[in-house]
């Protein structure tokens, strides 16, 4: 008997069974920023998530993609880039996208939620904050305290705009507020285009940056239902396997050897000090929602 014929007759052991229907769950956890994560915590940006989203939408028997959102917001550009990537893949694969708001889906976090076809929140979730905020540090007094002279040379009157080592200028603030107003309009247009007539448009403070509980967000049309991810998926796709797809953290971050750890141990230089400031900004972003 031919070896190939013998192999065909023998029972196969240890082979993987054919995978059934799949629901891919993508974690969108953290502050939305183009910079790496301080303290090794998760951040949301297209560079981190592009391959993750590609894998999530790549299963053969995909029934739906789930977005697990826990974010206080951050960069408008990264919010838009990630949301656009989600919509592009959803349209290409003809797969429904469901967003589930966890602790908070606010500001850019809610921008991401609107990339889904439906939004589900827990009654205690914090949802909304459809507005724009800018934050930073004024450090010019710190340099004076330590007797440090900073030398900055520019060509162009506005090249040093909003420099944290210079005193704040009124015309810089005017420019910033104008930019915020423009971005706020884009945010509002995005929400209206995605939510449509589900929004309670007569609500006066819908676009003022206010935050609501999941229960109140349902009344305002910001979300479609109250519930949990597993409850919804079991009800909709009882035969599907839920597979979580997420990016791996860098090795140094997993070992606690990033720039923040170096600064706290006294080994870091200027870059480590800036990493500490960035970590404080991330902490302040979460703190706006009591988290």
C-alpha cells in the first residue's frame, strides 16, 4: 500500500477542529494619543491599532466586530484616523460593528464609539463629552527657579506659539480657541452623521461637552441600548466564539523599564522627566471623569 494511501486511511489525531462563527472583540482602552504609553499603560492610536483591526476583520466566518471602549478621549486626529479605519474595514468586509461603552466613552472615546453601527452602554457608563479640550504646562517659572536660561530662535512671529517655557500670550489663546471651535464643529458633524435621527436634537447641552450616565445617554439617543458585551453577543450570535484581538505591549513596558520608571528611580535624563509630565497629563485626563 502506498504511504499516502495509508496516511489517508488513518484517523487524524490532535488536529484542530474547523472554527465556527467568530465575533472579534477589539479593546480600545486608554488615552488617545500619537505618543507611546507612559508607565506602560495602553494608548489608542492608528499605529498601534492598524494591524489589530486588520486581524479582527480578517476572520473567515466573522459575524461581527466588537469595540470595547474605555477611553476619556485625547487626540482628535487619532480619534478620526482610527474611526475611519474601522469604517473602511467594516464597509469592505460587510460586517456589523458594535461598540460597548465600559467605564467611560467620552470625548474622543465617544468619537470612536460612533464608528460602530450600534452603541451599547452599561447604565453606569460615562458617555458623551462632545467638546474639545487642550491642556499643558507652563514651565517658564521653573527655569527661572533653577537659574536655567533657555535660548529659542525662530523665523516667523508665530513659530513659538504656546511654547510651555514662555509666558502665555493672549493672541496665542485666541488662536487656540479658534482652532477648538473648528474641531468642535467637526466632532458635532461626525456625531450627527453617524447617529442621525436617533439623537434628541432639542437637548440644549448635547454638544456642550456635558457627560451623562449610560441610562441618560440612552434617553438622549447617544447610545442604542443598555447592556453588556457578553449578554448582547450571546443573544445575537449564540453559536459564535468571542475572540479578543489586542496589541502586545512593548517588552520594556511589560518589564517596567520605560522612561517613567527610569525617572522615578533617579536614572533618567530630560526625556524621562518629560515622560513623567506626560504621565501626569494622562492621569489628569482620566481624573476629569472621576477615574
